[in-house]
C-alpha cells in the first residue's frame, strides 16, 4: 500500500519513457504528473505539493541533480529518485549527498523502482505527519505547554501542580484542553504525540 494523497512527479524528456512509467505506475495505483524538463517542473511547482520526484539525470537544460539542488534551495523536502542511462560514480555520489532516495540506471527493474517509490513516499508521509503534529502543538497556550512537558515526564496532576505552583484542578483543566487540541484520548497517546513532535524533520 502507498500513502494516499501523494503524487509521483516525473521529470523525463524521453516521451517513450514517460509513457512506460505512466502506464506502470498508473496500473499500480499511483497518482502521477509528468514534465519534459526541470524548467517546466520548476515553473509549475507549488509549496503544497507532496509526494516524490523521479527525474532523469540528463535533461535538456538543468540536470536532475541540479533540479534536486534547486528544490532544496527553495526549501522543498520532496524526496528524489534519480534515473539515468548514463550513470557514473560522480553523479551517483552527488545525488546521494543531496539525500536522493535511490539512483537507478536504465533499463531498471520496475520492482526496484516501485520499492524506491515506496521508500520515498513513506518518508514523505512521515514528514507530513510530523508537520501536522507540529501545527497542532502550536495551538497550545504557554501554560498548556508547561503542563504537557510535565505530563510526558510521567508526573500526576498533584505533582504537576506543585511544580507549576497551581492547583491540581487547574492542571486537570489544562490537560483536558490540550488533549482536545492535540486529538489524543489518554496520557499514553499524549506522550507518543509529544515525542513525535520533538523528532527532527529529517529524511534520514
């Protein structure tokens, strides 16, 4: 299964390869969008795009690795998969230094490509989940954050009240409100949420 709502963006100047990839990925249930070169992709790109990019290394104009670098310069974290008929060690090293998920030489095995796509989309799905959790944490008041910090340490209401210098009843009120804002049902879920929200947003 692949995460819903994610798109595979394919940047490939060879129309026959685009058609082949479109057929293969369409039959596998992926949503796809195609571009003939890096410039067309960059002109269309929007910050809200989510998924992964499959790009040929050799393109008219900017190369696939140059496209990857430009997307990172723009602050995008879309995972990249580089494909090429002209692979070399230097190109592969440059792609991986820029955190490419994989570097595949044509003719590549479709199973290998699907595995790389699955890895990329899983990473993207995790990144989006972390971003959503961070957005929800931003809804908390300063006091609710303080209560959250103490609660995830395993402290009970009376202990939190002593630490913060407020009543246990007030602690319970803040805890109820913050749990509602975060969409969690119990302290165990609250701890998991807080830990996930503190994870760095990396693709490693």
